[in-house]
């Protein structure tokens, strides 16, 4: 496959998971959303001009949930190359400490806690999350790096760095 990158819009975004015991906070995205409408996902959004990743993660999380997270940890990155001339660099954060009063819903969608296992098996879960969620939620996991290529809304190619770390540990 030949890709002319000059035709692509590149966007940095965050994906934040708030973990509380064996549950995570999820967002059932509004049907009006352009990306992953009606899908269940983590929380996050686009990095704004002059904003750093950690500030953006905290800001988006507060806007979408009403909760302030403390000490989010950058646990991985995923590059999504989509056939509609869009590339997203997703910076994946995990937080375990928070304060505030959780909103039930926002214009983004409905917010709720889910058991990690139930979330991973849910048929409406955003597809890419299944590739990395268990790894990034582990306390002492290797840093995750992955890449997914999409065609017509489906992942057609995927690779990550698991083999790299397995080889280096030998």
C-alpha cells in the first residue's frame, strides 16, 4: 500500500482511563459524534494549540466527566491511519486518583463505570482499545506503542511493540 502523507491531516489526541479497583470510567459516545458514534470508549480529545499532553488530558477529563484527575501516567501511544486522509497520534493515559462530582452525561455522551472485563467484551466498544487496554492498566507494564491502519471503518493492519520488549528481555 502506498500512502501519500501530504494528503493527510495529522492530529494529536489523548485517551484517558480512570481506573478504580477492577473498573474504569467509560463514555458511551453520542450518536452525533463524527468519530466512533454510539461506541463505548475511554475519555479524551484533541490537543489544542500551545497545550501540552498532560494539561490537555486533565482538561478534557474534567470537561467530559466533572472529575479532576491527579498524576495521569502516560502508558502508551497508538497511531491510527485512516483511509479518509486522517492520522491520529493517540497518547494513552491512566489515572487512579480523582476528586469531584461525576456528571452523568455531557454533549459527548453518557459516562459510567464498567468492569474492565465487561468493557473489553462489549460489542459496542471502540475497536482499537482491545489491543492495548489490559497492558496499559497493568501497574508495571512495558510502554505500549502500536499502529493500526483502517479501511472503510475497519482495522486492516495492526502492529505493536510487544515483540520488541520480549526480544530485549532475553
